[in-house]
C-alpha cells in the first residue's frame, strides 16, 4: 500500500512538472506569434533548462532566432 502511495505521488509531481514546462513553451509560442522574438527565446531557454532534450522547444527557439 505504501508503494502505491509513493508511485501516485511521483506520477502527480511528474505530471505537474511537465505541465508547467508545456505552459512555458506555449508562452514562448505566444511571444513568437506576437513578433516578440527575444521574449520567446527567453521562455524557450527556461523550458530547455528543465528539459534540455525537448526537440520541439529547440526547434521553436531556432525559429525565434
């Protein structure tokens, strides 16, 4: 029972963590679409600091440059 609780907590934390990085990536897209490329780059860099191998974010950052 204790293992099940531990797993549930870990899955919840992981979901929240990745949800937050996706929101930042979406924020980067909003900046990009508004032509605010420097702000978009900053947001993409924040996501990449957490998830350095996120290819989609790398691509979007490249577009912003």
